[in-house]
């Protein structure tokens, strides 16, 4: 939120010649998701606001192109590597001990391919704990896939990631990603 508080100016005229933001443009500011979410839910999981709140990662030998339009996102994998080298992720989620959650993914690909859905903590480096990691076999037909998990401890900086680095050279279309409590 950016506010210009101009009260108490009396009869003065205030002219703003320029207002900018280093992190986002004025056009991007219309793409901010102000909906309210539970602390375990991914933000903007329906991609109504493009990649807002999502991290796009390309690292190492794998390569990809990310695009967003019509409330869908596409990841064109152009070269393969390790699964984590191309990913779409979101951090800062809270997963409580003993609560069962389900990641729901609605997706397809131009050719049948396998991606991975991973839920982990996000401590970084080598101290990452994987809570759940499952292969999802995408087809050319849009379908819903589920990955269920129950943490054995509470994580307050949980990460939900789609790992595409080992997928076929193809374009994957993601319509929705959400985390629900069971």
C-alpha cells in the first residue's frame, strides 16, 4: 500500500509529477491479489493475477520460459536437468503437526510428461526437510491431481513447489494449485 497523506495542507495545491515503485510498475499494481487466505493456502492459486506471489525458478542446466494469460500459467521446458532446476513455488505457508492437507493441481501438457509436487520447509541450503514429494503424470487432457500429506511437526515457512526440471521438452499449462485441509 502506498499512501499520500495530504491532509492539513490548507489552501496549498499539491501537484504530484511522478509516483513510482521500484518493485512493480503501475500496470502491475492492478495485478495484486487482495483476497484473504488461510496461512496454509497458496496465494493466487487460480492465477487470476498471473504469477503474483509465485516464485519462478530456473537454475543450472535446465531451461524454461514462463508466461501467464487468461488465468492460466504456462511453463515451456526447453532443456532438462534435475527436477528442482525448473520450478514454480510459493513459500511462507504454515503446515501444522498432525493435520492432513491436500495439494490440488489442475494441469495438462502438450505431450504426456511427469512433474513432481513437493511440499517442504524453506530453511534453505542443505537443511530443507521434504514433507511430501510425489510424481504427477500429466497428460494432454486437463485433469486434477492430488498429493496428500500430514506433517509430523509444524512448519511455519512451508514451501509448495511444482518441479519441472526432469519433464519432457514440452509446455505445461497450470490452471490451478491450491492447498486444502482434509
